[in-house]
C-alpha cells in the first residue's frame, strides 16, 4: 500500500509539473540559463548532427559547435523526464536550482500580482514536493522498514526461545529416561 501511495503522489506531481513547466525549462532561454540550471548539469547540449554525441553544456548553456537541446535534460517535457526531475528533487539534488529555473521560466519580473501569484505557485509546488515526498514519505518508508525489521527480529527471538525450550524439555526427558525409564508421566503418577 505504501508503494502504491508513493507512486500515485509522484504521478500527481509529474502531471502538475508537465502542465506548468513543459517546454519552459529551456537552457537556451536567457533567464533560465542565468539561474544555474545549465551549470548544474541539468541541461545537455548536442554537438553537431550526431544524435549519440551528448555532452554537458558549458557555462552559458551552449558553446561553439553545440546545438542546444533540452530533450535529455532534467525537465518536465514528458512523463519520463518529469519522473527523472522528481527523482532528482527527491534526492534533494540542487532542488533550489530547479526552483529558480521554474521561477525564471515565468518570464521577466513585472511586479504585478499575477506574477507574484505564479511565483508563489511555483514555490508551493517545489517546497510541497520536498516536504511531502522527501520528509513525510521517506520517513514513512524508514519507519515501515524498521517496523518490519523489529517484527522479524521478535519472530526470530520467539522461534529461538521455542527451540531452546524444546531442547531443554528433550534433555530433561533423556535424563529422566536414563534413571531407569522414568518419564515425566511416571513421575507425575508416582508423586500423586
């Protein structure tokens, strides 16, 4: 059940991220490139026309002989990229850089309430993902694993005690049997 809940939450955030940021985290966009998105290695550049020659972008997001492409980068352009991006966020891997790139993707700051509301929405998206998925769900996963470990240790202790009790009972029966065929049943009837 926990794993299913975790997948549903990740899928929910992936869909929201795709609706809000699909095509916007473009390293060739000047405002996004200035946030450190390309410098953090989230943007990738392709050299020339070779489809298999991918390299990390240089400081300005692209370089001489490079064609900027963000299809291989960490973004929300499709579901797999969204999952990759959320995995990077789940590890707290430069989540502030993705947050800044998300804010920069809103366009230039125009000091209106609409821009402020969109910025608050972007901040709410990233911070709530970190709080819900990293802190809450990871703590739930840790507590679930520890609870199962404690239960398995308790079961192992119980089985070990049963084996110990059984071997002690058999040793007592063997000792009584060595005294001339006296068993626990004979001792009980003899004392009565």
